[in-house]
C-alpha cells in the first residue's frame, strides 16, 4: 500500500537533506516565523514543513497535484486531522511495545511483531472506517486514490483473515512442528504446522490420548527446557521473520501517512491563522520555467502579517517576461518587505501551498537564493565587501538556470561606482544563464544603467512616496531616481531639513 498524497507516484522523503543555502534563506526571508506558525506545538510537523518548503517542486503538474490535495484538506479539515491523529497515535503506541532483552530470539521477535501488528491493524480498521464515512466527499486525485486503495485492499474479509492469523500465531493449542531425521538422527527441516481443529467429541472427551506421544520435563531440568525452547525457535523461525516483515510493511505505510499528512496539517494551521487576520490567500498558477511569469495582485509578506496585528499592505505587479526586476525608491518604503514577499511566495508555490496574495501567476523555480546585506564580520578577519563577494561566489557555484535570486542592497558596502560595476557584471552573467533576479538597490548608477540599456527586458519598480514624504509601502512602476529621500528621515528625526540645519 502507498500513500502518495505528496507526489503522484512516490513517497515524500522526510529525511531529505536541506539545500546548502537553507540557513541563508531562513535568515533573509524570516522563515522561522512561517515554520512556527505552521507547526504550532507539534515538533514533528515543524520538521516536515521545513523539508517540504525548502524542497521546491519544478514540475507545474506535480504542484497542481499537491494543490488539489490541499484544497481537499481545507474543505475537510476535521477528517484530515483525524487521519493524522490515527497515524500519530499508532506510531506512539508501537513505540511502547516492549522489545525484551533477547531480540535475536525468534520467539521474542514473533511475540513483539504480533503485538505490533495488533496495534497497527487497529489503525488500519479505523482508516477503513474513515474511508467508508468520508471517502466520497473528497475530489482530488490524491485522496480519491488513497481512499479507493483503503476500500479495495482493507476489505472485511482481509481484516478478518488478519485477525484469525494473529490469534493462531499466539499458539493457544501449543506449537505443532514437523521435522525430518538427518545424518546421525539429527533433526532437520523443521516446519511449523497448523494444528487440526478438534471435533466436538475430542473437545468433550479431552481429544486424543496424548500420553503415547508426550513426555514431561522435570521442574529443575534446565537443559531440558533449553532444548525444548531451541526446538520451538527452529520451528517458528521462518514464521517470525515473515510476521516481522509484515509488521515493518504496515509500519512503513502508517509512518509515511503520518509524514505526508503532517505537511497538510501545517498548511491547515497556517490557513486558520491567516483567516483569523482576514488576510487573503490564493492557489498560485505555476508556469513552466521556460516562460518568465510574475503577475500578482495583493502580494504581501506573510511573515510580517504573522507578526503584526493589523493587516499588511499588498502589492500588484505585472512582471511577465521580465527576468530582472529592479527595485529602487524611498528609504523605509517597503522595498525589502516586497522582496521577502516575492521569495516567500515562490517557496510556498513551489511546495504546493497557497500563496499570500489575492492572485499569483509565477514561473516555477529550480531554487531560491538570497544575497542580503549583512552586518560586519564580528571576527574582523575580513572586510564587508570581501564577505559579500564570498557569499556571491557560493551562490554562483550552486545556482542553476530558472532559479530565482533575491539581492538586497548587495555590494553597497563599497562606493557606488565600484559597487555598481561589480553588481552589473554579476547580474548580466546570471541573466545570461537564465536566472531570474529581483534586485533592491540605492545605487542609482546601477539601476539607471539597466534602465537605459535594457529597459525592454527588465521591470523597474519604485517604493511609492507621496508629495508630503509619506510612504504608502506600495511598489509602483517607475524609473530609478538619483535620491532615496533620506532627508525625509532626517526631517522626521531631527525636526528640520538637512539644509536648514547646515545653514
């Protein structure tokens, strides 16, 4: 049996390694806020959502498959939470089944495997009941296949047969073993046999007269008991192995079910949190990487929304066909927030989640990379520009065509002429490799140069500033300006303009 709620034809890999830039992504995009909101108090959900979000899908069909499953989850949250609780409960119950001191003994292995199977079988019965009660309410390909599989494979006949064998393997009538005599009259070919059922006359009168075939081991004959145990283990050895394999198989199914549902539980938690804040969400339209697409309405920074009580401001952008998005404008105008919102939306879309927007159409990405401004190296072993270049070198080694690179004030640590030239060379090289770039900068020379030479292939956004200096925190299309309106901040803090203070 296969779960296949995360992928159409494979299990979700809950042990997959994180990408090499996972730490930078978490730091620059504030992913811990998103992860914590999805996990709630469940540390297991936390681990799963981290891997799912940082392992983007690159096939739009695979993303749509997962989106459809998530739609079903949002429409039937109580059913999905019950499925998850069943899987978690049975895994926890299995862990409590005692292994014993002698794990190599077939008798011990069989006893534990039987106990585990009894626990697991109870979960299978409950899953079948849920499928019977709610299976027809689900519409996605993933859930229709999942519930159909439960109904087809966990029939009443099958479950009754399992119960029968579990009872028989406790050997209520003793262990019946056949063997052959080998060389030197040593017993070989031990085979466990199923005892024949007693007739009513045998049951009434005590069955066969076993005195002819029986012997009694004296109470203190330890060697006799040991020899009898060895004979029993030889007889049940193969059965113990088969039952242990069956237990592992059922355990694997339930464990994968728990892993895959944990992702959707995280999505449900997040959706409920956003619904309380009345923040909009949508299922983004994934576009193949060959087509550059980025069109959105009301795109907002989901981590900011989770950290403030008021609703946050979203942005409308028409960026289809633009591989480079250059963002300039007023200080504290929302440029970095918009940059994070684009990165977070890309990651959420890539793992099949809803997006923090009213509408989003976006190309799939082979990976998301960030190059944000950082504090000075506290060890003082290198300068800030050197540290920036080293980080960019690692990105250049790892990045692939159709990836998304988010730059926030990159190379602003040196003077504008040098910083602009360094950034210009790197951006052009990455664009030629097919990388999409969002670049926030105050360097007018850099932004104006791209606007002058490559206006047809780039989108230029500017943080909106009203005539009186107020920020709307919205991005509007507009050519770069040689000022970032730093005097607005000066006036707000010192109560006068820089020119007035100087005069």
